[in-house]
């Protein structure tokens, strides 16, 4: 949530500065598109990490349960 708040504050400021500096909207569009793409990549990596961690946790619980049944 904090990352979203930061991006909402910083994004328009940087885009406005790019427009004022270059006189064109192209830089702002490229910046905005790349920030959206970067956010998607970060979320995909987080989702992948979460799936791997959940599988490891489930596997550890299954392994622990089979060892307890042996004793």
C-alpha cells in the first residue's frame, strides 16, 4: 500500500517535469508505461515467491506428519 501511495505522489510529478522539459508527452507516456510494467513484474515475482513458499510450507508439514506417524 505504501508503494502505491509513493507512486501516486511521484508519478504525476515526474511526468509533468518530463512534459515541461521536453515539450512533448512522449517521455511522460514512456515513463508511465514503464512504471506500470515494472509494477506488474514486481507483483508477478511476489506471486511466484508466495507460491513457492506455500509449497515448501505444505511439503514440510506433510513430511513432519509422516515422521510423527512412524514413531
